[in-house]
C-alpha cells in the first residue's frame, strides 16, 4: 500500500518508470535506511490510447516484450522497485514521448528513434503546460532531484526544463544512468551549466546490492537496455566504481551557503 504523505525529506523526479532507480537507487536506499522519507515521482507514466499506437510506439512495445496495457505493467514494475528501496511512489499521467500527439492535428510528435533525442518540440512544450501545476501540487520536500539530461532523451529534457522552471536554483541533478557511462557526461554538464558543481556519494556494498535488486524489478527494460541481468549487474557495479558511488550536481554558490563538504546531502 502506498500512502502518499504530506511532506518528504527527498523527492526524486523520474522521466520514465526506471530512471531514478537506475541513477539514484543506492542513495535512496541509504536515505530510507537512515530514516528519511523519500518519494519517487515518475512523469511519463500515463496510459496511451492503445487503439491508436504509432509505429514507433509499436516498436517500443516489441522491444519491451509488452502489448496492450504496457504502461500498467511498467507501473507495477516501478511499485516493486520502489518497495525494494523503501521509497513511496507517485505516477503522473503524462504520456511517454513515443505516444504523444499534437492536440490539434493528432499528428505523432516523434516518429523515429532519432527524433526522441533532442529538445522537446514546440507542440510538446504546449502539452507540457500541465506539468508545472502537477509538480507544484506534489508533497513538499526538503530537497528535490531532477535528471541532468545526459543522453539528451526528449523526456529527460522535458522533465529537466520544467522542473528547473518550477523548483529554480534549489534543484539538484542526478546523472542519467546508463547514458552517463560515457566519460564525457561530466564535461557535458559543465559546458551546458558552468555554475553546477558535482559531488559523488559513496555507496555501501549493501546499498549497491539493493540498487541492483531494485533495478531487476524493471524486467521489461533490463533486456532492451542491458541485454541481460548479468550485464546490468556488472555495468552498475563498474559505473559505481568509476564515479565513487553515484554523482550529483548542484549550483556552486549553494556549496558555500552549506559550508563545504557534503554540500548537497546531509544524512
Ligand atoms: Zn528514461
């Protein structure tokens, strides 16, 4: 049972039903294990009209091994993953970009795989007008995290841009895994927003194990992303080793306000 509370210590915004757990699962477990209240909010968790799927949406379903009711299945995977981490969940009714259509013409907004990497189109930002009020009506939290947008997936950009407009400079960013496996990811963030500074949060062995176990709950996504459970486990471990746990970003001037070390997170 998922009883959403009035307030949380930490709120994590996930573009899709997997991104936050893939990127922040270790930190989330460490936070909940130390008594903090965490809410994972997935933006693109809504149902499409399954009678009007575009070829791109059909292709995505095939990749996920899912048919009609795909999103209900994916939401259940997320429920299991969040339970593994001791976090509450909330699913917003925005559709994944493979389902989104122009409200006036009914035309598909993204028709090819390459279309879904880049900034959201103007019609999409029109559709996104509903998101700021959804974010503003979420439970209050001491700290809110959004994706840094590494990889440039349109849903990640959509979430990042609107979250930044709503939460402003207090927002913290996580590196989108597995897009951030590329060494250039940190450079990408600094070049785009030079005022952001990073901090790596070390993970205990138990936290890493919990993270891996929670990612396993997204069975429809593990195979298309990693090809196998074993490859997922080794890539998650490898990345944690490379960045010293999980890496997060925040505006540099807030570092001074918070007096140095552990500027983003206090446990
Ligand atoms: Zn994603």
